[in-house]
DNA sequence: GAAAAGCTGTATCAGAAATTTCAAGATCTG
DNA sequence: CAGATCTTGAAATTTCTGATACAGCTTTTC
């Protein structure tokens, strides 16, 4: 299970007094279930979660106060105040040293696989942003913010999930939003209604899927505006697309990474939500209200 | 307890909340002698001096405890705990968002929005990786690599798409993989078959969805192993989950970002694919072959 | 399948910490 | 310089937090 090797040896920072966080990560296996809860909470809000009271910490971790006490005792502290004192000490040391800036805590030879994978994905995101034409992004935001237009999301085998993700958000922000399944049989009869007013947002990356291309071509022929989120090699849909947003997708895996596409999607959602805030807000509140009623 | 800070409602682009330190400097003249001593101590060791006990603070400042209390009351806090809470909040905001500082403002539409959004997402990814216990990640990989187990993916309103994304990949890598729709009506009859051999991989973030929780609880009660991908505040599913992988989700948007969850998902897919390569490879080739035949 | 071991939460307690009281001292004012 | 006002700390008080004992429950082991 030790996929050693990989790259990821960019650890510039010196030994650094082994942070408590690191020790917790290493000992994680040996913890009891509720200790793990405590550990997760602490790590996810390191170290601030630990600076509250025992009761608060317990409540946030979903465990009882005594379990928290047992947790800190197990870590070798004589009591909760002792534990807090240590955390404050670490915090002070970290904050006052101008070097320890880089990240909250990227120490530890973390999960090799996960860390190097993340590194690659982050690189993809940066490359994606760098290569998007601002005007293109803005134009798409504008397009998706037009309330008179009907928006259709679609995608291929894997990217269909992203289309669904986009649709489930846009559906709340505005009206006239829907999702088109990938299988031709399912859209053959719906596509005839697509016309000049419609916008197709298609997700399509490598191993481009013919049925998605066919859908977009048909729609474009009928006058619809096609927006394409794809990889840098551009899906054939690009030929009929009005706007193309490419994302880098290569990762140290047998599969491509869709993180860049998700980034673009979420950025679009954020931008359009802000753009349509006056109408989106009441819609979001209405959804919230329905949720609460149901429970 | 509903002081700001607790929840993830980080303001998007504040004009920099005037730090308490600054205010103290301005009001310094109006302080009494002992208040000045308190102020000097706090400023010279900002904000750590204030995180100790009243007694400690008083002793270090060379004044009495009541003077310290009067000092913080004068600053507008309802008591010493309130004062400390504020300090912790400032500290957390300052430490956790070294990026949020740099960008002047994302007022303009288009590219700036995309760039700053990307920055925040990248920060999330780094924080997510930093806080995942390698052992926990490894354990999940191991679990999902066990060919004898049945794997079920599920998620909520928005995260369901991620579950679908995971499922569509795992389905190719290995057998016994399926997707469970969110609505209880759809799984009520399927869940009875879930037992000791089954693994539920649930995606659930803020605005935790009750039906997903119910599904996991039922499954857990029947002996299934639950793996949870959630946010740092942990979905209630964490109570019954064997493994929890939290991802940071706060973004400069009205919506949360799922990029961290996607990162974890893809990393899991990559790791399991590698782990099961001997059996995964022929499966992937078979899928490829089918694709080609169809065209 | 029964016994043992281990975990966890409830109830409770002890003690520490924050807060208030009050009177002594310092400072200001006329 | 006397009275008024403000400032301050010792001590009393109250609140709350961290700690513990114990019993129920789960998991493990034989």
C-alpha cells in the first residue's frame, strides 16, 4: 500500500518542531471512534477548535466532554488547560516566525498519493485560469444571466455528473434551466423544441462522446447558442460552439481530472448568482423555506 | 454563542475589519493608568497575551484582575470570555486567509472573479490535503479495493452529482458498484439488502440532508461500513461513519465549493485503480472496445 | 454464544476562573 | 487644603469549567 516514489519531494521547510497535528495524523489509526471524531474536528480547524471550552469542543465534535478529556490525556497532556497551552504556544511560534508562512501546515510526509495528486490538480487549476480569456468567461456569465433564455446542461459519461451539478445550482438561481440526459433516445423528441432562444452548456472531454456532439450540432443548426467546457484539445463540439472554456485535465492517474471543469462551473455559478442576486435571493430563500418546512 | 466566527460565514470582501489592536491604539489616551498597562501588554504580545486567564494577564501587566476586567468591559465586550472569543476570531481570520488579503477586490466581473475564486479554491484544496489523515485515506482505499464488497454511492441535492461521478468511474474499475438516489422512496426497498459486506460512500455537506443521513443510519444499523465525504463541520452521518474525509468548502460565493470533495474522489479513484490494476485494466479495455464497436 | 474487555455518555463533584463588592488610596477641583 | 471624584486592589461571591466515577452498551475474544 505504500506507493512510494512519486514526486512531491518539494519539502523546503526544515524539520520544524513536530506539530501536534502531525502526531495526531500519525496516531490516527490507534484512536477509538470518538477520539477520531475529536481528532478530525481539531485537524479541520487546527488549532482553533481546541481553544474553546471542553463542552464546546465536545459538542462540535459530536461527542461527550469526557471523551474529549480522554482524547487530550491520550495525547500526553496532563489536562485540557495544558493542551490549550500547547496549542497557543504552537500558534504563537508559527505566527511570529515569518518563515512558517507557506501554509497552515503542509508538514509531514502526508499521504504521498493524495498529496502529489493534489499538487497536480492544483497545477491544472492554475493553468486553466491562466488560459481562459477573461472576455470569454464574462460573455458566458452574461449569457447565463439572461433570464429570457432557456438553459440546457448536458455532458458525457463522466462529465454528465458535472452538468448535473451545474444544473442543480442554476435551477435554484434562475428559471428555465434543465438537464438533458446523454442518451440520444432520451432527447430526440425534446431537441425539436430547441431554438434561437436556447443555450446549451455542454461538458465534454477526451474520449469525446458522439451523442453529445450530435446533440450540440443539432441544437446549433436550429439556432441555439452552444457553450462548451472541454479539455485543451477541444472536443469536436468546439466547431459549433459560440464560447469555449478549456480546462487542463491531466493528472497522475489512469483517469483525467475534472477539477478544472468543476472550478469553471462553480465560478460561473458564483458569478451568475451575484449578477442575478436581486432575483436569485428570493428564490434561494424560498428553497430554504421549503427545506425547513419539510423537516 | 452566536458571535461571529463560529460558522463559516466569512465575509467576502470586507474593508478589513478594524483590528481590535488598532482601536486600542486610538483610544489609548483615554485610558486610565492601569488600563494603559493592560493595553501595552496586549499590544506588545498581540493577541496571545489576551488568551491566557485573567489572573495571568493581570499578573503580567502588573495590575489586578478587576482592572483587567474593567479594561475589556471598556472595550465593549460583555466579559472576558467574550473578549477572548473575539481575539481567537481575529487570529483565525488572519491565519487562515493569507490569500484573501492579497487580492484588492473582485468587484469587477469576468476574469478577476475567476482568478480570485480559483485562488480560494486552491486554498481549499491545500487545506483539505493538509488535514486528511493519511491512514484514513489509505484505509478507505483499502476498503474500496476489496472486490468482495458491494459499494454504494449516494449524496444530497448537490453532492449527488459527485456521488454519480464517483460511481461512473468505479463502475468501470471494479464490479459490485452502484448508485443510490437520494429520495427515500427510491431506496426504501433496496436498503433491506444492505448488510455487513456493503460499503456506503456518502457525500454530504452543509445543509445536511436528512434523507441521506437516514439512509446511512439504516445501513450502518444493518452492519454496513459507512464512508463519509463531508465538510469540516462534519455531517451528522459522521456519527455512524467508519471513515470520515473532510474537505474545505468555503468560497467567495453564495455557494459552497465542492472542489475539495472532487479532489478526494478523484484521488480515491486513482488510488483504487492502481491498487486493482490487474483486474481494472482488462475491464477498462473492454469498455473501450465496446465504445469502438458501437461507432 | 457467553464472557471479557473496551468505549462512551450521564450524572456529579471539586476547583478554578470570572465577576462583583467595597473600602482605601490617588487625583483633581475650587 | 478639604471635599468630591475617580481609580484601584483585596476579598467575597458566583458562575462555569474541567475532571471523575460509574453504569450501559458495543465489540472482541475464546
